[in-house]
C-alpha cells in the first residue's frame, strides 16, 4: 500500500505527540509534552512557520514529518529544514522514508525553497544512506546550537 501524506490538523496533535515521544526516546532527546504540544500546535496553525504532515497507510497513521521554513542569503532565498521525520518501527525498510523524501522535495519546489537541510544522528547509518541517495551532502561545518531562554 502506498503511503499517504496528509496535512496535519489540530485533531492529530495527540497522535503526533505519541510519535514524537517515541522518536525522542529513540534518539535520546528529553521530551517535555507540554512544550512539545505548544510548539507543534503553533506550526500546525501558522503555515508561515512550516508544514506538518501525517504519514498514513490507508486510514492507519504510521508516522509524521515536519518541515520548517527559513530564509538564507547563502542559499539565495527561502530554505527549509526537515525538522522531524518519523516512521513507525514496524514500517521501516519498506520504502516509506524514500517516498516521504520524494514528497518533501516536491513540497519544497511548490514552496519555492532553494535549499533543504536536515540533521541526522551520527549512529543512524540507515537514514544517512537514504539522505545521501537524495543528494544531501555533509558540510565541513558544525551545526551549533544555543538555547535562548525567555
């Protein structure tokens, strides 16, 4: 069965939060449900921030993906970041990730995105292979982050 990529609605928040909890546990990232709910609801409501899609097989939800939008002088315009991509553990290695990446690339063209970025955990070799097949390249740079507290 072909995966379906549906825009997420507020009614999908609980489902996505359950997927997020699993993704964060898999990657060793602390998960705070209340802040995750608030930020997820924000991007679902405000499409200027990005897009959220449910991944389904028929009516069954099997994952989600989040694309955030930005703007870059280096990349000459709008850029985007694959912020999160999760496929249920029992559905992996069936081509769903490949189809999700194809979908994201088409969505980026429709949104006039000039460059698509992503971050992948170092031990996630399967994802790295997939992303390289789609033309993603490592940069001789570090992704550095500073959390800004309100």
